[in-house]
C-alpha cells in the first residue's frame, strides 16, 4: 500500500509554512521553505527531523533584536 498521500498530509499539517514534494523515481522527500531552503531525506520521518533541526539552528543563529 502506498502511504505517500497520508505522509504528505501529515507533514503539511505539522509544518504549515513549508512545501513538500515526493519524487517516486528517486525515492526522495523534499521540503522547501522560502527561496533558499531545500531539505531532502529518504523518509518523511527523517525529513521532519531535519526540519526541526533546521528550525532550532535558525532560532539559535538569528540575531537578537536591539532594545
């Protein structure tokens, strides 16, 4: 059974500001955010983990606003 549609739906619900694609010929999952961020993975679970790590890294490296 092909679980790709439900995996895409789950990713889109969990990360609403990201776009997701699956390439069945390459067996690769893609996450796109803005014009510069593209993440790839072998499974949707791995892709979700990479997005979380990316978001944490972005928060840690974002400059703090001046007060």
